[in-house]
C-alpha cells in the first residue's frame, strides 16, 4: 500500500528528471546511467543496512499448502505469487491493447518521431512507462522478499534471471515472459533435485538451448498480437 505508490512517483520523477535527457544519444547513455544509479543504490543500502540478509514475514500463509492428492501438495504462497503474475500480465495486456494510453505507448515504441508529430508528449509517456515498470518492480521485490532472504547485492542475479525469462519467452510477448519464467523456474528446480549446486546451472543450460534451437524465443510478438 505504501511502497507501490512511492515507487510509481519515484519512477516518474527519475525518468522525467534524469533519464529523458539521456535518450537523444541512443541506447548506450541511458544504459550507463541506470547502471551507475544501481551501483549508487546498492552502496547506499550497504551503508545504511549493512551486508546482512533480511526477510519479510507474511505469517502462516508462508507455510500453508493445498493437498492435491497422491502425496502432492502445493504451497499457498507460491500459488498466490503465480496468480499475482497472471493478473499483472493480464492488466498490462489490457492496458497496452485495449486503451488509448496503450495505443500511445505502442505508437511511441514503433516510431517516436511520428508519434510526437501526432501530438503525443513522448517525455510524459516515457515517464509513465517507467512509473508503471516501477510498480511491478516493487511488487516483485515484495513477493520475493517474503519467499526468500535478500541483501543489498541481491539485485544483479535476479536481473539475469529476468533477462533469461524474457529471452526464453520471446521479446515483445507479455505472456511469453510468463512462460519463460515458468520454464526457467522448473528447470532450476529439476536441477536442484539432482544436486543443489546444479540449480542455477540448469537454468543457464535451458536458456542456452533456447538460444540455439529457437533464438526468437518460445513465442513471438506476432503471435502475441
């Protein structure tokens, strides 16, 4: 209730007040600026909270499970996380393909110059996009912090997993990203069952296999729309 609105405002201000000024030089300047910001944030968190791990508590829901029969049980909290992902992606799908704002987002993404000539305020739209992205970043961070421990340096490895999920699912496909995350998660769990040290390795192997066999990902933007 508190974090998500704060992150929305922070994302809008960050894009409007800083990142918009880096866009004229192509993709490299905003990439370098955001990388620098991530280093500053990580070191600020280390200074403020130290390197020790933390975890948010959600009470009994963390250990509750649903019995499926045959000795198989599914945790209530993982089901809640999965349902939240589905609802979030469905909301984004509706926003992008069923609203005027979504049409503006897609127009700017396809041809920012022409969209601006048609009266779209690109800088405001970029800031809104960043604000919406920060909402989902905050939500994902909260859900992760309940499920596992975290520290100020926990971000980069999660960023790699997110990148792999997007590539596996297919660039430009929202539902493909969800599919990519499921495939990556299942691969990691199978690897962990074989040997705990194989958990991350199994995910990398699946990622590389998809790149070799189907480099465009399991879905595509064309199939998405």
